[in-house]
């Protein structure tokens, strides 16, 4: 069984964490603020902090984030390690 998301994020070094977070969102400001938010107390706090940070971003940050997503009909551009993070997000997402 995979450890809870907050423990994964708390134990990664800054470089690993930046890579992991970039798989979720390509906004450099979002990634930087998420890194600065550690340690996370639980998985729910990861999602809450993520949403709070997202709400503070400006148009340039949103455009940077959206530009990393594939266009409708394109194949995904994400790295092979993405399924680990995606599975963790699915399993740990608060209901």
C-alpha cells in the first residue's frame, strides 16, 4: 500500500517535490508556494492549501499552468511517474 499523499510530499527533497508538483500544475508560483507550505499535517491539508494557493495566482500563472496540458485530442505529455502521483491523489482525496 502506498503511503498517504502528505507523507510522500513531506519526505521528498525540494528538487523531487518540485518535479512531483509540476506533474500536477506547471505554474512555477503554485509549485513554489506549495513547497513553502510544508510540512502538511494530513492529506486534506494538501488539497486545501493547493486550492488556496490556486485562488491567489494571477492570469500569467493560470496561462502557464494551462499551457502544459495537452489540447483536446492530443496524447498526454506527462512523465511516466505521473501514475504514481495520480493514484495517490485518487486514493487520498478527501470526500
